[in-house]
C-alpha cells in the first residue's frame, strides 16, 4: 500500500471485522486513523490500542448514517485533532 503519512482517515464500522482490518492496514501505511463505531466501544478501544502502538489513532462514536450527524462528527473530530 502507498505511504499515507500526513493523511487522516476516518474508518466507519472499524470496531469489528472488515472495518477493523481496514483501519489496521491504513495505520500500517502510516495514516492517522479515526476508528468510528456505532455499537461496541470495547471493541473499538481494542482496535485503537492495536493501532496506537504504531500510529496516531482516535476512537469516535457517531451516527454517520445521516448527513447532518456526519457534519457534527467531523467538527468534533477536527477539534480533537487540531
């Protein structure tokens, strides 16, 4: 995978399964990853801890199924990171 340094990537559904694996692979490519989850905070925290040993990673919950809520989530994420 291409070097993704200086990129911040939000991965939805990243607490389990394919989403978790995608988040880990992006971290391996040196991206800063935001693990977004809707259900299990414990699973999301586990993914974050795995990634944090290699890259910057944050855990975030939001209902990104609705456009208006996504804007709120992105503002919150932006404020957390910068």
